[in-house]
C-alpha cells in the first residue's frame, strides 16, 4: 500500500449485526491504511470498496440477526455481483448451505456444510474448540498469499466447527487439526478465512494488506 496521503483510502464497510464488540476488526483495517467503519443497516452501504463480514458467537444467533437486519440478502447480492468481500470465522461458515451447529440452514451462497470436528481423542493435544495458533498451507502464486510462507506462518483460530465445501476449488487455505480441513476460501473477489487475521499479529495484517492491494 502506498503512503501517499493524496490517494483516497479504500473504504471498507464492516457489518455490525449485533454480535459484540467489532472494534478490533475495524482497528486492524485502519492500522494498514483503510477507512473502515461499522454499518448496522444495509442502507448504510454506499460507495464502499469492500464489505467485511466478521463473525463471532453462535451461528444460530448470527443467522437470526442477519435475517432481521436484511444483511442476509444484501450479502448474497454483493457476492453474486463479485464485489470485494472478506469474511472472518462465522463470516466464512455462514456462506455455506447448512451448519451442524444448531442444525440450521445458512446463506447458501456456496454448496457445502459446516461440521463439528471429529477426531481421535486419544491425542491429548486435540481439544474442542480448536483454539490458538496454527499454520496454514496454500498453493503459491496467488496475490492473496504474496509474502506468506505455506506451512510455516501461523494464524489465530477459535472454533469448534469447520467448513466442508462441495467444490474443492474454493479452497484457498488448508490447516491440520486432527486431520486436514479447509481454513480459507476464494471465489472471484470473495475471500473468507476460518482464522482471525485481526488477532494474528503481523501475518494477519499482511494478509489484510494483500486484500487491500486487490481492490
């Protein structure tokens, strides 16, 4: 990103649908030079360069609030128009058709489901939720992963469920936790990660910078 103050900052709308304090997400984007701000109604989204969908809490509450605010259809339309989008944690999981958490239908933008971790509990290091630092692997050459090292760089996770996309070509990142799972996707200008870049220190901010460069 350039430091030239004469160039307008990218404007990022961060969806605030009532699921807690999102200031850490806004601050992370601001730190790398974006004009990031919270929006609580779809009518507030105008003349923005990208839509950010952070997620936390339970997906049942997330879906209820998305539907009550109208953000559910707004997100569908935004991604269908191939406008820049970045989803985080539940902001990834909600993009698929169904979640085992709460036995609930989700946004169905992509085919696939969200499943609870199932693995051999004889390994005492494996606990639910998957919480803490873990590495991601990816194919090199994609602009979003420029400057990152596959299998080495660490990101911060907090989740008990993971996505199972029907289309394997959606997968941008994979992570191993009792077995390999998809920890990030890309479809056109839509990106989403299971990990929290805003909690992942320098590597997370680097990923956000790569996203801004794509705008």
